[in-house]
C-alpha cells in the first residue's frame, strides 16, 4: 500500500499526489515475515549494500513493514518530486507477469549486460549486483527475480544519470518450507541452491563478463563480510536466529568452493 506520511500521520495520497512510503502488512501464513525482512535489510546495509530504508512498525495490533521511498526528492518547504524508476523486467521489455527465468523471464546474465549498456557507472553497479547475488544466495532469498532490481533515472546538473537503485524485498524465503526452493534466476545451470557448485558460479561469472579469479575473490570476501556482520547484529526473535544460522551455513558453503 502506497501512503503519504507527515508528522507521523499516515494518509492516502489523492489524485496525482506522490506517496512517501510503502506499507507491507504481516501475513499470517508466514510468521515473523516483517521481522525477517527487517533483519535481512539491516544485514545488507551493514554489509555495505545500498538498501531502502525499512523498519518494523505496528498499529492496532497489525504488524507491518514500513519502507521509505527512495525514488523521491524531499526538500523542506517544497513539493515532493518523483525520480523515475524502472525495474529490470521493464528495462528489458518483459511484461510484469513474466519475471521468473524458468517462465521466460530475464536471467542474471541479461541483468549484468543491461547494467553494462545502461548504467552511468557500470563498473560500480556491476560489482553491487554481484554482491547482491551473493547476499541473496546466503540468506536464502530465492524470490530475487527481475522485478527486484531497478534503475533510478535522475538529473544531475544538466545531465541525466542511470544508476542501480537501492535493494529492496530482501527476505529469507528459504525460512518458509511452503515456498519454492528454486531460485528465481539460476546460477550457472542450477535453480536449486543445494546443487550449486564452484563450476556453476564460474559459469555465472563468465556470463557476467568477470574473470573467474576476480569474481571468486570478490564473492568469498563478501561471504566473509557477511559472517563478520552477523556476529554484530542483535537477534530479537527465533526467526532472526534461524536466518542467522542458515546464513552462516550458506556463507561457509561459498568459502569452501574449490
């Protein structure tokens, strides 16, 4: 639900008024979903990934995730301005219902190629995407599809820039046994994380245009950073504890790649 928040008052924007935040209510079917996403978003931010600003909130006994829109320009005393955002499915010409690779949606190789062609700072954005893929694998975010990566088109002085948008929808879907264990976009030739070996990472790195030694080093270094950061994050409930334990196992899987 897109809403406008001012002085802690939540309202619905009318007509063409811009929203400032997005609310995602908790879902009974998936316990602690809000805490799950907040934990994963905090972990990503602490690891140096650009992320949307998100927090766990509650009103009238309803828990919800509150995310501040990053595709806005906020200036005191001035109207809120929109920044144009386009997700990777849109940028690649895929309709919104075709977002999973096994259903005909985009692949990770296409996402890297898109950044090379469209980003104003492709070298930085490509590395961020590689780290994001590593992060999603480690936390078990199997639902990281083409609509979960976006570009922001903004004006910088007299010219326009195209940059990878902050990350959002970072959730450990592997925590919920009812959800598919298949990744939305495959690594190498594999959709199932448990089947991913070094050769499949190497296939992805090659498709993305990296040297395998450079990408291997980057991926293992980021896995180590996640392990270090996990030890510093406060654990507030059993769901977050379970995600932490899962992420530690996955990070060590990457460190053992040979």
